[in-house]
């Protein structure tokens, strides 16, 4: 799997909590999702994306390089940066378009 495809996949995964009102993409909620639920989903999806990256690493090299805590902090921060378009959509774009109606 190419690095570009992985980054685009992670971009998509990082924005999923902000574009849907279902918890974990499958559980319908009776009211709008709170920011807390969206952040929990973001952490869960981060770990899911780590599993995808581990699978790609195994496919590429046949082994997984052991990582320290710094790697996980850095990749989580990058995952948060990738989720910025979804946050902008949810908390800036949608209220602006609803105000114009």
C-alpha cells in the first residue's frame, strides 16, 4: 500500500466522527452527538488506523518495528491535524449555512 493511499485513508478515518450523527458509525442516537462522544470516537478510530498501519507495515516488511511512546504521541497529534477539515465543517461551515437559511 502506498504512503499516499495510507495518508488519504487516515484523512478519511480522522474526519468520520465529524460528518455523521451515529455513534461509531453504526449506533443511531436520539439526539445530536456531543463533542465528548466525537472525541472518544476519534481516539477509537486512531487506534483502528494504527491497526491498518501495522497491517501495511507487515505487508511491506514482514515485521513490525517496535515503537516508543513518542511515536504514538506524534502520530496522534498528526491524526488530530488530519481531523481539522471535519471540525471546521461541523462547527464553522454548518452553523454558517444554517444561519443563511
